C-alpha cells in the first residue's frame, strides 16, 4: 500500500506480470478499499496468488477503539514492525478531521507532551501512515487530515510526503492538499523543503514567543530558534489559500501574560497567519497547569486587537486521552491485543 505506481510496476514486472497490473493494484488499494489480493478480481487468479505469496497489502484493522462522550474516537493501530500508534477521529457538524501520527513516540521531547515522554521508538512507513487513514470507520466521511498525532512529521519527511502524495494523487483519493495540515516544531532543512515541495497547510508549534523560554520547554528550539522559523516563513508567499497557523498551548503563569502577548505580536508582525490557543491538558509528572478561560480570552482579545486573527481551539476527546498532547502508545505493541 505504501508503494507508488512506479514502484508497483517494478514489483509486478519482477513477478512476471504485465506493467498495467500495477495500476490495477493501486486502484484496488487506494480507491476500492481492497484489503487482500483476493478481492482484486480483474487480476488473474494465478497472478493474485503470486502477489500474495510475496507481499501483503499493508492494511490492518485497529487493535483498540475508545469513544469520547463528545463523539471523538481514538484508535490504536498496529504498525508493520509490531509497534502501535494512536489516531484520532474528530467529527464536528458536517466536518470530520483525522489526526494522524507520523512516528511511534517522538524525538523532540517537548516537556509538556505525553508523546514526548514516550521517547522515540521509530518512524512510520508510508503504509503505516496510510493505514491510519484508510482503516478508521467512516473514512469516506473525512473532510480533513491533520498530521498532529504522535511524532514530528518533518522528522519523517520522506514517508509523510509520500503518503500525502498518494492521498492527493490521481491514483489515490485525488484530495486537494488544502485539506491536509502538517504541524511542526520547526526543523531547519525539512521546513524549507516542505514549503517548497508541498501545497499543504502548515501549523507551527509556537507555544513560547521567547527563545530562552521556548528552549526550556522545547529542546528543538536549540536546533532552530523560533525567530529563524518565522524568518523562513516570511520568505514564503502565503497568499494562495495556503494557510499558516501558530499553535499556542497556554500554561498558567508561564506564557499567558500580557508581556507574552506583546512578544507574540512582535514576533508575528506582518506575517499572514492565525493563532490557535489550545488548553493545556495535564500530563503526569509535569509541573504545569492550564490557563483559566478568562485569561485565554483576554490573551485572544489582545492579539485580535493587534491585528492577529486568533481563536481558542475547542478541546476534544479529553476523557479518552485523545486531546492535544495526550497521545501515548508506549509499551503498546501488536502483541498486547
Ligand atoms: S509536542 Fe509534538 S513535537 Fe513535541 S514531543 Fe509532542 S509530538 Fe513531539
């Protein structure tokens, strides 16, 4: 499932089949929802058997499913190499957003994030990423995909971009890249590649507008300071319906003061972006608390008055640990089930 048509052509040729079989396989996997070679009835029985003897389709059903009181559903999917990742389905009116993971755990080690606490267990392959999208219930209802689950998407750049290439390609779902958002803490080389090579929306995990403070909570700041991230973004033209947003999780008494609001305004001045304020969900062992709603509202109003479009993001799925920053699949493997 993680192969492009060109890669499938090499495979079928090696197996002694006509090249057009590659396109048939691709259509079955990505458009007709086939989970086994046996379902691919326009391919001869003999060839289907040869495929099954040498390959698997890459589809797996979830190991676990938890549903929140607000309708959010968290899935635990097995990976091809025996690990597990979480994926969150968020229905909202006529929209349905899927929050997809890109790695098992994460190397970035943001202090306030439960995934960061899990450490890094490995990159997901293209098929692992696509399986999260194809194998949720009601995949046909999805309107948006956000790479905001476990992991730093730009740290698994090739697999994430290949998965997006299939989803947006004619052989896949032919989705507009404007229905996909990739989030990042800001990784120097791959941020520039992403801006150049992709048309998807971008969400930057800002959280702290000052270098020293951001460095205390987000070690990635030492590799690429937020000022450099913003400078890189300024060089790019955001006027073609490609959306740039800044994610800002609010911590009581740390980054929710008027002084911090002023720093955010200073940092983002003139950049065409929106700010999403996110409530912090407490993570075991982390001495941080969430900002009261009145202060979040005051912060939003300050930014809005200073010309920055700002919203307070509704928190979803907190009762099943599916909300922002709570995903964690440590010690979960496919053998748990
Ligand atoms: S917030 Fe994102 S980048 Fe930071 S540790 Fe968590 S998953 Fe990784």
